[in-house]
């Protein structure tokens, strides 16, 4: 259980990105950015951006410390970690460029 909070595997990365997405959607529904001015979702986007950057750098550092050659389960773990990182960043970009009343 302690290993999940270290963001060392794809499942823990998925948990962190899911929590960030829940925070973003909740902040958007409470106070969206619209013609009246900025809302809470701007702060949530900033928090998610910092989270994405931190988790991506953490994954890069973790992968760079692995001993070569990698075993097949470790290659799958690295591939899934990068997939989760890129999917989280892509979702953040998608939500940022979509109109605020569409989600």
C-alpha cells in the first residue's frame, strides 16, 4: 500500500491523474472561467499542469536509473507509465482548449 503513493507504477500514476481530473472538473463546475472573469478552474489547471510536470519528471528519473537490459515486465511498466503520463497531459490540453460550456 505504501508503494502506491510513491508514483512508481502506472496504477499509482493513474490514481494521481484521476484525482487531478476530479479536482479540475469540480472546480470548473463550482466557478468556471467565462466572460465574467477567471474562475477556480484556472487554479485547477495550474495545479494539474504542475502535477503533470512533476509526475513526468519523476518517471524520467525513475526510468533513467533502471539497469539495462530491461526485463519484459519492466519494459511494459515503463511503456504504461509513459502512456499514462502522455494521456494525462493530452487530456489537460484538450480540456484547456475546449470551450468552457462544453464540459
